[in-house]
């Protein structure tokens, strides 16, 4: 080891989903929305004056913050925005998880949590999900330095009831509880209204999934005004201009079109429910997903085999090869046509496998 390496901060990085680029592929591996953003997003981008790009953007992101506050029925000082929910979450870890006691998050969850904890030297514990991949609320009633969990959870898609989420918050009012609602718009119940009741609650959402804006990187947090001030203090100590002019314009246009947003979510939910029925008929097992993906295993065919077979046909899903997730595939919900192609391939492959006696 070189002498200077002893001063390097080392961490095992997060591994993002594969980003293949083939014209004939069906991409169901990164939970992207298969439908385009609201039409107003294109109009906003075309209307941008490129001469203004020589000027810094509004550091307070007032245009976007105002639109978010108006649509979600909260005050402007209860909203924080950042470069995707990953940026918002990382900033939240840095801001709120600074005690000596370990923070808590599930053992199977968004795999960026332990990366940030390691990066910022935050102690943590990971209570086990139960045998059905459900969060056990009682595991979060002990002493801790903060709590974070997604609802619905990832990669399982399992959603907690609002009453159970609130019980975790209410029993931990001496620490910050972060509820990561990246997938909430696909069938779960948001706890954003609870920020009026609990000053220790921070709710994080994203425009990447339900609003088809993954390529623009826009995330937001809702919380008591004091929490938002603390977040902004850290942001301004790190990078004053986190949101560029294109993101502010596109994000504002996206948030304002609620009708298109709801229509797109309904389409994905309907396709998800159809896919659930088809997968069950083919021998797949999964918990009831409330996200835009299904976390499934097959009764007789190993997940890795299916992953490779699908990949050979340029159908990409996500495979997590380690631990309790090693026999599951996370399948993003695409368009109706894409899911029909997926199901047709699975019928063909599993049928041929059964005929050959490879069980």
C-alpha cells in the first residue's frame, strides 16, 4: 500500500442496474417508467432560452419548490429538492444521522443505505424482514440513532399499512424517521400528511418513477420547516446550485400536470395486476407488490437460469444473487406489449423445460 492510501476513504460502492443499449431490447431491470413524461415537459425544454445557461440557476429552486408545495398541499418551507432522491437521501443521512447509536433499516432494502452509512461513518443495524419479506414494526421500537425504510420496500414491493408506519414514527420521536416513498404512487398510502403531526418525520419522493423523469434527476423531501432548514444548511455548505435550469423547468412542468401523472400510474397498475395473474399461472411466487415491479421466484426454475434465458432474448430484468434474494427476479412493469412479450417467452421457455424433464 502506498503511504497516501492510508488517508483514502474507502467504501464498497452502490451497484446501479445495468444500462444496456440495444434497439430490440425490453428493459425491465431499473424500474423506469415505460411512458414518456408529461407533454408540458417537452414544451418547457423547447422554451428554454439557452443564453440563460450562462447564468447560475436559482439556488433556492423556488419555481420547483412552489409547484411541489402547491400540488402536495404543504408549505414551501416544508419542501426540499435535490438531484434525484439519491441526492436528497444522502444529504439526509449526512444531516440527521450523527449520533453514536446505530440507525436502523431492513436487511433487504434499497442497497444504497448501507453505502451511505459506511461513507459517512454512521453505525447501523439491519433488522431482518420476516419470512414473507415484510418489515416487523416491533424491530424498530428499540433505542436507535435514526430510522429509514422505503414504503413500498425495494426490491420486494411490499407496502406497510399507514397505521404501522405511523406507529414506528410515534415510538421514535427522539430521532429522525425517514420514509422513502420512491414507489408510493403505484398503490401505497403516503405519509406526507403526517409531517403536520410529527416534527421528526422526513418523507422522500422522486420524479424518476411515477413521473417518467429518471433522466432528469429530481428528488424531493417533505418535513417540518426546521428539518428543511437543516437540510438546506448542509446543502449550501456542499453545493449551492444543486438544481440546474433544465431540471427546474422540466420538473415544474411535470409536477403541475396531475391528470397525466395519474393516468400513467393507472396504466402501470393495471398492467402490473395483469402480470401478477399471468406469472402466478406460470408457477411464480411473490408478495403483493404495490410498486412498479414484481419481486418473484419460480417454483421449479432457478432465478439465475431464468435471468440468463431472458437476457439471451434481450429481455433484461434485475437479479440479486446473494443471500435470501438469490432465487428472485425483480421485474419492472413495462408497457402492456412488453409484458405480453415477457409472458410469452416465459410460457415457451418453462414449457420446453418441463417437456425436457429439467425440473
